């Protein structure tokens, strides 16, 4: 395990213990999250060492990495995924219609494939070998391991996307610097993240599925992602809620809390989360941030 002595966002050293949360999904081990007293950033601390983290992804149930999955939640996930591909495409089309796309953490490549079929030149990054091979063999996509990020041509991408990926990245600051370098001056950066200030996060507390420890290393809120991006001269100019995520996260959280899926209750709580977010502060369970370079 690796203990962080400084806040990954502001480098502050005043860090306090925030919560202890088990890995309900896989190992059942306990993990902790810390909170920076200077900037409010919440992050997993201590975290598994770099060489040990892949152990915590080793499950056939890790849905974004697998298409073999059966079961009710997985079935629900795939229906939503197909709908959300179209939704993502429509959202992006409001701002850009074609060009070079880099999808970081592309998993099995469904989004890249969809974009490729709709006029985009598509490149993917996926550190896990199995989903990467699937994307390459099944969709004939250009998908590479993350080392390639340091050797791609600077300012060559019109669009860079990270769909629920930044919270998994080992070195947050290095990754955003690489992105800054690769994005064209007038390029669009899209980052989707869970929001630990959402109603469902407050309701489920330690059982909230989107803590997903120790796979999620960072737990952003709208204000901490804004602070982080400003540090690299990026501006958030538009925020879009992913309203299905509150239902999906509630469904998983019910399972963690009570040992079984409870559809009516998860549906009700998903609805309550969205309803609450609409009325106060846009604190949806998941948010998509649309970002551009300052002065562009
Ligand atoms: Zn801080």
C-alpha cells in the first residue's frame, strides 16, 4: 500500500481521514478515503501500490471490461449502454461533428466503434490487455496501452474523452498534462465522473457503489474537478447530467447494503437523486464536464 502525504490536487499537507469503506465488489478488504483540509479534495488513501492494483480488477463481473456477462444488472447495464452511446454522440455533435478522437480508458471499444461509424477518426487507450484485444479484434480499432500517450503527436486531437476513467488514473497530474499536450488549441475535452455530493451518495453513505474502492482513487465533486482543471488552464463551459447513473448506482448500492438487488427501491432512490439534483445545485450522481482550453 502507498500512503499519500500530500493532496494530489493542491499539494497541501493537511489531510484528514474521511471514511472507511469496504471493497464490496471484489476483495471485501477495507479501504480509507482522505480529505484535504485546504481544497476539500477527497481521495483514496492509502492506495494499492502500482503493481498490485490490477488484482482489484480481476473479475468477470467488471462489466466495462467484459461482454461475456449475464445476470440482471449486467442486462440492465447493456441496455443503458446502447442508449447512452447515442446520447453521447448527440451531445458531442452540439459542439463538434468530426475530426480526430482519442478515447482514454476505452474498455472494449463500443463508444470508439460508434464514433468511427459516425465520421470520426478514432484512437483508443486501454491499459487492461483483455478489453484492449477485444476492441482491436472485434471492431478492428486502433487501441493502445497507456505508454503510447507520451509519444503521440502534440495538438493532434479535436476531441479527447474520459468516460468514468479519470477517477481510476494512477498519476492524475501527469495524465492531465499529457491531455493538455495532445489536445488541439480549439479542441474539446470531455470528462465524465461520479459525484460524491449527489443525493444517492449522501443516502447510501459507505454503501454508495460509486466509491468503488480501491479502483476509484479520486472522488471528485463539481467544485474539486473545477479546481483541478483550472490548475492546467482548462475551463468547464458546460455540464450535463447522466440521469441513468443514479438508478444504476442505486441498484448496486442496494445490493451492497442488503445483499440483494431491490429494483423498486433502487428505482425510487434513483428518481429521488435526480429530483433533488434538479432542485438544488445540479448535484447529479454522475456529471459530464465539457472543457476547453482557456483563451480559446
Ligand atoms: Zn488539496
